[in-house]
């Protein structure tokens, strides 16, 4: 259900995304097993942050209890960044770092170092997060007036999103394309 909620979100099927993430969180909360609960709450925080439902996203992120290897749950880090609480979340998860490639990628996300995050997730092989980091890099670079670099990251993000039909992120990317022109 977690992957389904992300796929539905990327496909802009918002109601289906919400239903899938809610269905994933319910058993995670009942079982109280961090291996079930942590990824479910992280995905919930991510989905609601992406939908600009910040209060719901923040509540889920606060409910999430960091566990060893938390960095292997990128949705938590992307949610924290989107919610503007990257520093606070970073402090909460810092004791659980293991100096893995996922930890390094998570640090880049929390630090807003989007190009490096995209590169790190590409190296790991997690293309959805590499694409999202590249899209966030584009946003930042457009804001900074760095058009050539923004276009490079945008092409990178759009290549992935078009290959999987992620209409929500294709639309976001194309709006950035217009903004960077």
C-alpha cells in the first residue's frame, strides 16, 4: 500500500493516494512494530506534505519515532524538508545514522543540497527519489536565477517522470520549464 500511495500521488489520483496511505498506516499503528509503523507514517507525512496539508503531515512526522536505518525511508526526509522542519527532524534522527549511502542522501535532502541528493539517490538506484530531488533542485535553481543548471536538473527529473507517467510531477516540472525560460 505504501508504494501504491506514492504511485497514485504521482499519477495525480489524490483520493486513491490518501486511501492507500491511510490503509497502510492503520495496521502499522496497531502492530506497533517500528518496521511497519515508521515507513507508513513517513509515507503519510510525505503524501500529506505533497498535498500541502501541512498540519496532517506535521502530525504524522511528529508521531514517527526514529529507528535505526531511518535514512532508508526517504519519504520522511522529503516530508521534513517540505514542511520546513529539516533541522529539527535531522536532530531527531541523527543518533540513528549509520553512515550509509542512504544516510548521506538523507543529509543532502535535509540540507537542501538537492543536486547532491539527486546524485546520491541515483547512485543508490532509487530513481523516484532521484527524480524528486532533481525537481526540488530545479525549483531552487530557478529561484536563484541559475537557468542553465535549473534546466539540466529539470530535464533529468522530467526524463524519469515521463518514463513512468507521473503526471503530477510532469506538470510541476513543465511549469518550472516555463518559469526558467
